[in-house]
């Protein structure tokens, strides 16, 4: 008798960034389109009343199901119905609702692995608290915060952007904002391996900065590391990687160096479009977008077609390779390298560079109406077009 093996299943936790995301979803559901959906959705009512008062099964939704990953895994997207700001305002509510959604994924959908996207990671203690709860209840589904791959993903983005601008990394200062966070720490340590001229680490906690600064010094080959709670120090940086969980933009136009490169890993973003317009020679790229060929995600999470976030990519890759360990809390650098290697074998690599999910040249034309990012760079615009 032939034995048919079932393929592994995963669930990935997401949530609306703001009330506009709810409007987009409503617009798509009732067939009027995202833009009209945003217009008819009462943002204040959604943010302050409706989402907060939901309870039980109404507090989360299956946004997509039966996502087929090359016949090797199947997945679900579970939307936790709280915005980024609401999670910060009501952390206990956020934790309870995320946990309910995760238990539903395990108990009702029968998934083997759960990935945590955006704020569902920090509001479960980067997965640590959720693991504790699962063990208490005897739930065997494994959990990953996905930040091992996220913490590694700024490196290929840095390498591509400096190639576009014909720069040498050893002549550049790299800054990591939010440098001791679950994504910021591995990003800082991996960045130190590039041997930049200086590595600048910022964040609000002096003690936590001191620890990751010492790690970076020991990890690198003599790179000068500067750690400061003063975010203005990123004005010294040629390349800036933003990794904070702040729900709003934290980079202002006046801080940035003339032709700085910003790899914005944050969701919601740490650098808004108004900064791009005010500083058109600054090159901002979306961080953490990975190409995932021949997969229909069945839901628009805001990434360009054919791409997904690195944290979801890690969930997918780790499910396929059969990882049953919990990957929560502090990132293991060797595991991050392992996931990046396995992802590459599957064709899951850095996506073509974008700014607010638009190809760089298209985004640039909208910002300035001219090739300002590439102005004065000789044949660089031509090189970029061929790169795409």
C-alpha cells in the first residue's frame, strides 16, 4: 500500500499597520477597490473603538489560506486585528489577541510552525512568552519570530546599493538604528563583518548599546564602533539601517548626509516619503524584501508582486527544511547564516530594490521628476536600468 506523506503547514501572523490597511481590506472584500475602501473607512472610529472592542474569534481573521509553496509546504496568513499604534497603547490586549490567533492556528488549522510578523514578534517577547504559554498547554507547534533572516537581510541590500553607487565599503560609515533590538543586533554584527570605516550604533538604552557595541568590536576585524543614545550621530553615516519598532517615522531630513543610503527595515517605516521628497539625493530602499518565485501569497501585504518579507521567508524556508525548534528571543548568527543559505538554494534571495514598493527609478521620478538619486554619477542610471 502506498503511503501518502502530508506536506508541512505553517501560519504567519500579520496585522494592519494602521486604519488605512483596514480600509484597503474592506475595499477589496466588497469589490470597490483599495483607494475607495480607504476613503469610506472611518479611521478614527476603527482605531479608537471598533478594533479595540473585538474579542475572541472576531479579534483575528484568516487573511489567506492554502498558500502553496512549490508543493513542499502549505500556509495561512492570520491577521490579528489591531494596528501598530494600538498594540503599543494596549500591550496586554495585543499579547492576548496574538496568542489567541496563534492557538487557533495550532489547534484548529493544525499547522506545524508559526511565524511572527511585524509587531506580533515584540508583543510576544519576540516569541519567548508565546513559547512559554505553548509549553504550559502542551501545544507542540514550533514558533519562529523570523528575525534571523530579517537580521541578515540588510547585508545583501547594503552590498547592492554600494555597487549601484560604485562605492567601497571600507571607506564608508555604516549606522544601525535600534542596534540592540532582535533585528538590529544581528544586523549590526553582520554589518561589522563588512569591515566599514566606522560602525555607528544608536538606541535609547545606554546599557544595551554598550553590550552590543562590545559584541561588534569582538566580532569584527578591528572596526571602530561608536555607540550613542544620540540619534543625530547617524548624520556621520553613509549607510543607515533602521530597525526600530517605533510606529512612526524617526528620521528627519536635516539629519542625513548629502547622499546617504537608507535601508529601512522597519514596519511601519522609520523614514517617510516626505523625507525622500525633501532630500532627493538620499537613496532609500525597502529593507527585508525577499524574492519568492512562483508563489501566489493570495494576499497583498504591501510588498511588490513575487516578493515577501524576510520574516515570512524564514518561516517558509524553515518549515520546508523541517526545523522543529523554537527560534525565538536572541538571534543565533549561525542559524541566520544557515537559513540564508537554504533560502538561496530555493531561489529566495534579495528582491530587486524598491522604495515604498516601487522600483527605484520609478520612485525617483515620482519624488523629483528627474534622476536626482543618480545625478552626477556618470553611467550609473544606465547601470541601474540594466540591473533591473
